[in-house]
C-alpha cells in the first residue's frame, strides 16, 4: 500500500485524521446469538489479536468486559437492553437515526486519557444482507473493524475481506496495516496524517 492509501484508511469524512488502537487487552462478550456461534466469534477475536500481537483477557479490571457485541433482529430492540442507555445516553435518537438510514451495523468506541481505545460497542441488525453472510466472515469482518479506529469511509466501497479458495479471508494489505499499527514503537493514538507514513515504514520494514 502507498502512504496515501494508508492515510485514507484513517481520514474521516470531515477530512480529519484519527487513528487509535487498543491500549488494553480485549475482553469481548457477545449477546443475541446461539451458543454454537460463540466459538466462531471468539476465534475471530483470537485470530486478529494474534495478527496484531495484541492480548485478550478474561476480564477487564475496570469494566469487566470492554468489547460488547450485540446481534439484533431490529433496532427497536436496543432500548430494551438493560443499562444500555447509561452507556449510550442518546439511545432513543440513535435508534431513530439508524432506522432512518436503514443501517445494519453501528460501532461506538470509548477512549482512555492517551486516546487509545478502552472500550467498544458493536451493534448488528441482522437484515437480509447480513443474514446472507456466513458466521465466520461476519465475525472476522466485525473484529477487524473493531481492532482499530478506522475512517468511517474505510470499508464503505470495499470489504476488508476477500474470497480465497471458496472462503472469506482478510485482505493481505489490511492484515499488514493492522500488524504495523500495533508495532510497539508507534503511538496508541494519532491525529496527524504523518502517522500514516510511520505505518508505511513499518510495512516496508517487514516485507
């Protein structure tokens, strides 16, 4: 990837550059799926964390779980989730916006004092489009989009996954960016586009 392509992955629709990675071990918990699906989602977290060289844990000392994934049949189910309105104070207006936009997924991040990711909330409304995706591909795609703070435009036109030998896998260039972004020499958060050059340098060094 070129530095410009990397920069675009973290340049938001308002033109600002915003990068963040997890600053603590990821502790995921999943709601709304059958028990047999849980190992698939856990496996996706384990695979992406291994790629990034990042850790998972059984519990977060501050939050218990710091990465919550909700599978829903309709956005109207969100207000019924216990205590969710405390984590998302504008829950009712959010539901209206998601319904109006006919969205099928939404992610919210929380950050620590350094700007690194401290928590994430992932909401998936299982419409026909998401329902047609295999559990493995859906889990991998969502974990990839949660392991870093990507631009809101990063995967609008092209998925982070690609078909290889009849199964969906992470695109090699996106895998490389994730691996480079978690290099210990790089900061946990950045707002200057020159940061993309540092990711590019780490990519070049590992070729």
